[in-house]
């Protein structure tokens, strides 16, 4: 992915408690970093000689949504028009689990339509991402 042609955003349910909103953003951010490691910059040394790990090289706005908006976006993103876009989601199914093996088991026994999505991250072609999210307000 080329930085100038790439856009990443997160859409998080504004109705969630602050702790769940921040947890959702953190989890989606780690997942994006794994899926698009080329967007993470090199480590940086400060003037004191201390090293700071590389961070993402492009902005990642966090946009306001709700569970219905997030579900609609997710449905659009899983069509052939968006198969080249990275999509990460975080739901009540994942949030309710304490260990990953529990998440895998619970997910395999839960239909997609039974998931309540807390947030979704989208990363890909800037025009495609803007088409879906360009008019959405920032989560503040």
C-alpha cells in the first residue's frame, strides 16, 4: 500500500461506555498493524538518545457510528467491490471472552447476524474508504 493512496479509519459505536470505546480502538489498531505492517514507520530516536518504536505513518481518524451503521458498513465491505480493502471488526462476542481460544470457540458457534459490532476498522484505497465514510463525523 502506498501512503498517499491509502486511508485508514475506525468507526466506533458512540453509545458504548468510554472504556469499551478505547478498548475497541486499541484492539482494532493492533489488528491493522498486523494486516498492514508497511504502514508502520521506522523507530525514532529523540534528542536524548532514547528510542521510540515506529508508529503508523498516516492518520487514523476515529469516526462516530452506532451498531446499525457499523453493521451496514461491514455488509458493504464484504462485497466484491471492496475485496481489496482491509476490514477488522470487534464485537460483543470477542469482548466477552477472556482468552483467545474461548473467542475462537464462541465465534465458531455464533452466527454472524448475532454479533453486535462495537467497531470496525477499514484500510485501503483512499477513494473507496472516502466513498463509505467521507461524510461521517469524528468521534469526540
